């Protein structure tokens, strides 16, 4: 039996005004959430998580922090159909984050743990 | 804005992530540790772009949040005895590669019978991508998360042969029935679990569910019972565990359970498990 893990979609935060301090939350159910599909042996258990507590989304020498990663489901049992795992997170923009007109990007690691 | 001291190269090319779609087979490694053992895994890149993947042997307890009875779990770590080859592979789309994982047991390891465990970690590696032309207005920012991803699978090694020593207990948690397993032996339990209601009419046994369960050596674990209806806390239930898949060595254990509705049932059940519930070997049907 083979097991597969496939990235369906990365996470994209909504466009935000530079220098306006706020937390931008992407719920795991949001259409902008990160999405993976995983499958494995029928009846076997799995866990999912994002390895890092927080990551910097970077443009050149500038950065905005993303944190509070939530995976759903965070654990479960493989059935006959692939399981869709969605990932939410929070971007924290501070008042000094006023370098606009660019895209900040970060690279956290989504992890699938096949148990047993 | 946090100033980051990244290289000019990163500023020019930006930071990107490597997309990938990994397929791995088989799904776990099991090795008898009487001599050096090698198992081959097939790793396939099912994504439309090239993928660079690192393969590592790592300790189990970095990943799984299973409560353990004993401290010193590191002494059951198999990863120091494992060798992976190749350690990094670059795969074109739809191309695969055989990964060999060897376990080389030492004299000291072979002198301690029991099960050992580690994980094989398949880790996508980052690369730099040319940034897309910026279209945002000067006063706005866009933010994107490009996920890398890891997949880990279990690797077991066994010195000698033996059976688990199991205890089971039952309780409710958030009004949901839960079965707990405790294994006090050096050999893990891994097999089938069948759950019956026998208390209302012993001539008419009702099978409630069948599932896989496992618990490592000297460890405990809980499973939520997937019951269609609410379980009666006054009824008696039977849990039948069948260790292994080989008919020659397969053994079965039965336990009697009753689900008590108590918030503190977990700790109470753990403390009393050894007194209230005794495993007995039963004949295979």
C-alpha cells in the first residue's frame, strides 16, 4: 500500500494597507487557507501539524510574521477516500510595517505523521 | 517593520518553496534485529515540477504525542542504528527512486530483547524562485505562505520475540466512550480490536465495532469508540484484542469493560486498571 501527500493550495492573505497595525486571520475553513490531501492504509492513524510556531514572510530585508498555525483535522484515521487537510494562520502587521507595493512570502513546513 | 539581514541574492530572487506531491511505499518498516537488515522504499514525485527531498532517520518521540508510562523513552530509539541511502534525491516529475534504509544492530542492542522504534522522515527542501512581477499598489502589501512539507513513517526493530502484556480500561470523555490500553511488556501490541455488548443478553452478542489498535512497549494509549448510539453506562462490554497477523503466532486477549460517566475517570481507571481488569488468553475462534 502506498501513501501520498499532495499540496493542493498555498495560503494567501488578503491584501492589506501597509503600516496599518492589525492581525489578519485566515481560518482553516477560509477559501484562502492552505490545503493538502493525504491518504494512507485503511484504518491507520495519522497526525498533522505545522512544524514551526511562527515564520517570517519576507520581502528582501523586510518581514511580517505569520503564526498560530492550525491544521484541521490535526489527527484521524484513514478511510477509503483521501483526507483534505486545511491550514489556517494569523499574520501580524505592526505599525512600522509600512513598506508597501510588494508581496511578502514565507515557507513553513506542513508535516504528516503516519502512525503505527 | 522588522529589518532582516538577508543576502542581496535573496532580495533579488525572493524566497520560494518547492511544491511536491510525494508517494511513498511501503508505509512502514519492520526489521528483525538478529543481523543487519535493509528495506527498500519507493519514493515518487507525482508533481509537475522537479522535487528535491531529503531522507532522514529520526527519533519517534519528536513526532507522536503518545503518553508513555516510563521515562527514558530514548533508550528504545532505533534511529542511531539506521542508515539511509541516498540521503538527498532530486526527482523529475513522475519519476521515482529507490531509498534503502538499513538497520545495523550492535551487540549491546541485541542483548536487550524488545521492540525499538524510530521514523523515516521525507523532507521537501526549499529552493529560490524568480519572483513574479509586483502588481500591488505602493500603499498595500500582499502576503503569501508557500508550504514545504514533510512525511514521516514508522520504523520498527525487534530483538528476540515476545508478546505484549496488556491491560484495558474504559471511561467516558466529553460524553464519548473511550478505551484505554496499557502495555507493560517490552514488545508492542499491534492488531485488530473487536468490541461487543454482551450484558443485556449473553446469547445474543452484538459486535459494536472493529478497528486497528496499537500500543508501544511500556506505553499507554486511548481510543475513542466510534459508536452509532450512546453506550449504556450500566451495561457490560467485551473488548477482544488480537495481536499480530500471523496465525502461527497470533494471540487474543479479552477484557470486560463498563463505561462510567465521570470527568476524573481517566486517572482513576489508570490507577485501578491493574486491579479491576485482568487479561486472559483465549482460544482463537
